[in-house]
């Protein structure tokens, strides 16, 4: 079993202080989680539960973990990406009585999965995932835990796709909420969170402008839409590539240029993949790219940009800048990859993840979904479920109240009109 991070890092006291400062700053700007924490402390909805988490361990995730602990849970947490953990935040979490953190930045695969195994050794009754590595590990290596797991929650698009594939194959053996697919997550986290955070991380890592560049966005789902719209707002020329005809048409109707990646490769200065799929940019595309292009991935796993092809093609591989690896082609062109092709908004050296306010919404959905699994778990059999709309509305109403935003309520006459099929012209 892996040791908690506090037993593995140098100068844990200094890291703890730094991590606490980050967490406290995040908490001040997360009013939904603050309201839920107050409720959780009073009602203890997770008392007696053990929550196992595989997430990007940074300050906003820490606020979620603390909210779960405030609700009475024992929490064991590790990372869901080898480069996204903030070690100081991980140490600060581990210092708390009800939380054990195994997350550490920059670990190799064996240590990464060893930390997931360490979380599962706590025998969680609820799993909270970002990418489905934890739930997949349960089914493959710890099937004896399945009967005692009430259910779980999945944060991101890639993880939901994996879970739906498991479910379709009859391989998913406990209920999971698709947190990614609920409006309060999908419409804000994916569009505004990924859109803003990815471009900010790219700018800070490279010190290059977005304005005036031709930016190629791979995929026009919610994340791609966010990157494309934010880049256009920063005065870039934006090209979108797609494999789904309706999303390609949507991008076209939104005013973006749409073309195959093979054509876009000849024009782009900066490439950002957002698909959740593999081999979005491959050898045939690298061959067409100009000297100095920058490649970044805002999807989940490091398979969207085919680095094996790029490494095979390169005559030399160098550290062009902190967080940027340069691949020098035989003809002298240099293609630059940020953060080893991993999530650019979380894995680059300066990455902070999504804006705090956005993650407040997403992580509040995680918290109320975990509460729902505990309180009403008997209503859910094995499978993937949408988050109940009443929970999504609850989070939206808390957010609006915190922002001082007032909105109308439906009248009885309006409700009767909308629910009746007899009203016509």
C-alpha cells in the first residue's frame, strides 16, 4: 500500500502551509460548496461512509473533499492524472483527520496505479471519479468491493463515455451518476472552464499571444466550443475540425471555418484537441505543419496527439521551455508540445485548472450526487444515470442566491397551461 503523501515529500510543513493558503482562497470563492458544507455539517448525510476519490488534486478539489468529510465521511483521495496534482494541496488535505491523500505530481504509471490501489484499500462505499480509472480499477482488481459500494459519480466526458461503454457491455456492476452530463456542469465547466483555463495555460506556458494566430480546435463538443469561442474573443482566426456532421454544421453556423485536420494542419499556428478520443493529430498531420507550431491537449488522456509518431519522426527532442517539448524534424522544423500532451489546463507547469467559480458548480453537483446515492441508493441499480434534475436546480438556485440574481417563478396558470395538451390556438 502506498504511503500518504505527507510521509513521502520533503518539508511537509511548508507544503502544508502553502496548500492551506490555496484551499482557503478557493473556499472564499465557492459559495455553493460553502452552503452545502454548512448543511452537511448539520445533517451528516455521509456519516459512516468512506469516499474514494480519483480527481485532479488541486485547491477546488480539496474544497470538495473537505465538504464530503464535513458530511461525516472518511475520504481517501489520489490523482487522476500524473501531472495535475498540486503537492502542497495534497499535503494540506492529508493533514486533516478524516482525509488521507496519496496524490503526488510527476509519478510514473506504477506509482499512479499504486496510489489508486491505496485508495481502494480503504474499502470505499462511494467512488468519485474523473476519467473512470477508479471505478475501472474496482471492477478489474477489487471486485470484492462491489457489493459494499453504494454508488459513484463521474466528473468528465471521457469517464462518462467509458462508463456507458462498460454499461453497454454489461460490465458495470454498481450505479454511477454522469455528473458531466448535467446542465450545471456541462454548460459551464466544459464551455467556460475548459475554454478559459486551456488558453490561459497555453499563454502562460509559452508566453505567446493568442491574438493574430490561426488556432485549430479538434472537436466541437462543449469543451471545443468553449476553446473556439474564447479564442475568437481573443482575436484569433479559428478553424474547427470534426467527425460528427451536426457538430461540424453547428461550428459552421457559428461562423468558424470547418475542415478536415489534414487541411487544417497546413494553416494552424496552435492546435488544441478537445475530443476525448485518440489519434486526432498524427503523422500525416505533423508532416504538413509549419515550423514553430504549438500543440496542446484539452481532452482527458494523453492519446489525442500521437506522441509515438512524433517521437519516431523527430531527429532531436529537446526541452524548448519549461513545460514545452520541442520535436525537431529532419527538415529543421520544430513542433512544440505542451505538458507532454496531457491536459494543458491542469498539467502545464503554471496550470491552476478551471476557474474557481466554475468548479464550485461542478463540485457542488458531485457533493449532492454523493448525498443522493447514500440517501436513495435503493432506487438505483447498476448502470449510468443522469443526475436528478431537482439536484441540478438546487445547485443553480444556491448559485443565483449567492450572486444576488433574482429570477421569475412560474405561475399556477402558466404551469397548468404547459402541462395541458388541450390548450391550442
